[in-house]
C-alpha cells in the first residue's frame, strides 16, 4: 500500500476526539465528517535519486484506479514544505508527505485489500523505485470547519504546530480551552477555513503529543492572520503556550487535494 506521526495514550485520544466542532454542516466527502474523528494514514517521503514529483503523480493515477476498482477509495492529500523550519545547517529530510484519509475502518480496509491484491504488488514495486517512505497512523478531529470552503478548494495552505501538554495540565483543560478558541473562531475566523488536532496513534514515538493544523485558502490569508498576530494577537498564542501546551513553533505546508472519492 502507498504510504506524521505518532504514539498516544488512549485517555488523551478519547478526550481530544470528544471536543465539540463549530462547522457549516458536516460532510467533507469520502465519508469524512467534521463532527467526528477520522483516520489518517501518513507517508513521510523522500524521492529517490533521479526521481521527480511527476513520477510520483503518475503512480498515484494508477492507485486511484485501483482503489475505485476494489471499492476502497480514500481521499488522497499531498503536502510539501512552504515555510519550513529547515535551513542550511538543518535541512528538511523529506520531500513530501502524503495522507490517505477516510473513516478509520475504510483506511484499514484499504490496507487489507492492498496486502491481499496481486494487482497491487507491481504498483508497490514501482512506488518503491520512486520514493522511500515511513508509514504512520493518526486520527484527525476538526474543531472548526468551513465545509463550503474546504470542499471547494483543492490547493491550500496548512500551518502545523506540534505540542505537548504542559506539566500540571490535563487533557480536559485543553479541551475546554480549545472549545473557547473554536467559539471565537466561529464568530471571526480571520481567513481560517479549518482547524483540527492531529493525534498520533501508531509509529511515531519520537514525535510530540499532538499537532494543531490550521488551514487557509491562500498565502494572503496566512499573512493577514500573521499581521493580526503581530498587532497584538501574539498575546493569545503566548498565553496558550504558557498555560496549556509547550509547542515547537508553526511551519507552513502547501497542501493539494489529489483525489476525492465520488
């Protein structure tokens, strides 16, 4: 199967996935709802020498046809670094991240079907020739979602911020604070079209506890939001990261929805 991030206690998993969501409707297509947790299969990938993203995309077309043929379609998302933490002394060690997203059971069924399929073996060999990937499992949960904007944008930008819960705080404390923030965001999203928590489950013991993902329709909206931060909104981030969670600092990924199940 084609291919961050991720070990988490069951208690915290349940608490974070019980948070309320403020949304314009619920459906995000492909069986994904903004009002319930959904499964994420993540492949953190580096292109092999001499290979390009065009090679990767050509294989994806074959993968989409295979999922449709076997009735295991999932939403396929690709992210590449835009404003990353990398520099000359600490370069990024991956080229892209691919996400297969859907109800948990469907993502699992896609894996099971892939592992039993003779058709998939050749495609897996082709994939291994294009990129080397580390496979991870996670769960996503929306706290705020503008469904109309999310369903009608295939190219957008996602701010990631990895965090750990501060000592002395409980998951319930974060749940309450996230609900308050989501309520404010519903009233004035300031260019944001989605906010979710990304919760590690399998394959990522070296990663922090959870990540905030904030989705924007374009770079203008990203920088408009940063202007608001610079004009005083930084106090809200400071208070959250002082009182509730210790975070690594945001980075920005360019996201493309490559395939949406019909």
